């Protein structure tokens, strides 16, 4: 625990300036992490025999004036940024210009053939603005509605995430995508939506690759309702219709125009990777990960502090991962290869892990699982282990529960599955490629603390999320009680050790949106595993 505390103290110190990608903070972070990977006994696992993988990114910032308007029924009405509408761009442009792009309401913006769902019904979105509802089609469904349970109910699936909706709009040729904001369905208020203030990061894409929409963002519920009303529709009625398979896209008889200057810069960032080569099945991997980036330097708080040090999120997670690496390196060499990664730009949209997943240094097909640390608590030992993503993989849930039981802990499901945490950390980049995953995240639910029980866990979680999450007060303290964080490190060590020294190949549940992706590479694991059983010892 002392070593975990020291690693966290260093990474969260003022000298590292909040560890924002492409800044002097990164220039200090990368050498320090390489030093720690070496000290843990790892081998380099980056590009060209080194410790890093280069991640090319762009950084965009909308500048004033942000001119956006809607023309409908002969009237041109401004949409005020960031009050009525919140926008950003992840295109490498120095200006966003859209002239009279037709607007189409596409329900929840979901196409899910495995669930018998298609909101688009063949509508042509090329050059148009897609307006869509947040969350899944069954989020507000009452019992007895045909859609009830078709997705995740109150548990968000990837189809409910705004990231999916932007991606789907881009695939269909839309020039812009707007998600209607409602606090319950989004999982956070408008203040969170507008907090980036028009700033975005993105992976730099080749010019000939599929491009994202030119303009993406959110529109307030009342502004969207007004659009529908002027087109002759009632918002709540349309929402109910969008929960049915009979829904068809609605031409809003409106056009959107935008003229926004953009500051564009190109950034070179880095992932850090180490490994322990397997003794018997080196081509099969179990990966551990956490993100090294935080939010850098921002506005001064009441005490004049400007550095957002990211101590719990995620310096402490990296410290736990490094402890696991040391344990593995000090013991017998595992049969399968272990990979340890510190990702860049998680806070900017999982960009480091996503770039890795697009350019893997170890094949995804023969990766047994990914175990991700993202934000650990420093409030003391706990009686339970919080599971994120119930219903995705019964195999991983069973392995998780058995490891927790061996620690004397029981499993608690995440408190707010509608917030979609399963889709909001670096493990998700692996899940999208079919790799079974587990996420260890203190934000997922209030722990049952050894001292003070669940109420003590709720007090810590409420205080952290309301005051210090992504803020200046997520700072290291010598008074931290890291016994709970050590429990999480021990939990993932046990799971990693089991998977690295067995013939297990955990699987997704058939209902998971990731099962089909994994199934496409089954032959690779069959060739690699011989007659090894999947999901069993």
C-alpha cells in the first residue's frame, strides 16, 4: 500500500500539471511510467521493441461567435450556445459551415438487427441533420409494451450511448447529429453536457477513412419539443411512438445552418505498454489497463488551485495495476502472456485504448480478457465487490464472484446501470472487438465499508462525485486509507492469475451486443487452445 500511495503521490503532484495529453505534463508522465514498468520487472511491449505506442490526435475548440439557427415554417430562429444547444466537432477543420441542412427526427437512432429494431427504415440522411433521443428504446417502456426488455430496460446498452448515435449518423451520411437531452435518460444534467465548452479531442484519421459527422452535440428537450411542435407533432406522443417498431423517421420541415470558427491543433500522445511473456501459450494474452491522463490545468477554484491532478482517477488505478505487475513478475511465469497498459486520453473519449484497439500490438482474437482499473476509492476496506455490466458475460461474472468470495467479499451490482458506465471506460474499446472484460470502478456504486457500512460508502461516493470528480480536489493525501484499493488490486490479480494459468476462454452471453463479434474469431481460439474448454476450467 505504501508503494501504491507513493506512485499516486508522484503522478498527482503539481510537477505533472494534471497529466493532459500533448502537454508538458505528458512529457513528465511517460518517462516516469516507463521507469515504473521497468522497476516492476516488465518487458517492453510497445512499438518497435520499445515501451510506447504513438497515438496521433487532433484537438478542436469552437470559438465565438457560435452562430447556429433553424429555419422552419418561414421563420429563422437562433439556437443559443450553450443554453439551447451544445456542439463540438471532431473533424480536422478550422471552420464549421453548414447551410440549410434538412433536419430529420430518427427516434432513438438505433439499428439493431439482432433485436429486431430499426429506427431508420431506409431514410436517406446524406447531408442532413439527425435528431435523436438519448438512451435505449425501452428505457421508459412500461411493462406490457412490446419493446419492454428488448434492450436493457433501465440498464443502458451501447445503443443508448451518444457515442453510438453519432457513429450511426456518420455511417448513414449525416452532416450533423443532435441528441435530445433529458437528465434521467442521459444520466447527468445539462451542466455536465456543456462543461467541455466546445472542446474536443479525437484520433487523427487518414483522409481516405470514414469520417465522423461535421457537427455533433446535444439539444435541450424543450428546444427539440418546439421543433416537433412547429412541424405538427407533440413531443411526448412522438416519444411513445419511437418506442414501437412501427416508428418511421419524421421530416421536421426544418433546416439547420451553422457558421463556427474552430481552433485546430495536432497532438502526438503515447500509450505505455509492458508485458510478461507466457511460458506455454505466449500468443494468448490477458491484458490489464488503466489511463494515465487527467484533466490538466483549468479555471482556478475557490482556493486558487488550477491543476486537476486525477489522483483517484486514475493515478491510483495505475498504482494498483503496477502492484499486480510486480506480483506476477516476482512469481512463476504465467502460461499465457500478460500485457499491462497505461492509456492516454481516456478522459477525452477513450482515445488511447481505442487507437490501440484499431492498431493492436497483440491480436484481439486470442486475448482472453481485459481487466481495467479506473478510479479506486481511498476510504478503507470493504465487504463487497461492485460488478459493472451485469448480464453481459455470465462467465466473467462467475469468475469475478468466485475471486471476490475467496477474499471474503460478496458481489453488489452497480447502483446506476442507466448511466452506462460499462461503456465509459477503456475496457469498452476491447469489448467492441469482442474481448470479454471487467471494470473495477469506485464510481459504479457505494461500497459496504468495513467501518460504517453502506452509509459510509455512500458518503464517500457522494462527496467525491459532487465535489472532486475531474476537479482540483481529486488530490493525493497522506491520510488516505488504501486497504480497499489494495483489495481491488488483489481481486484483479487473482482473476488474472486464474485466466493466465488455465485453458479458460470466457464468453459473452448470447444476448450481448458483443457476442457476434467474438464469435467471428472463434476459429483463432480453437487453433490456439486445442481442446481447451470455453468459459470453464
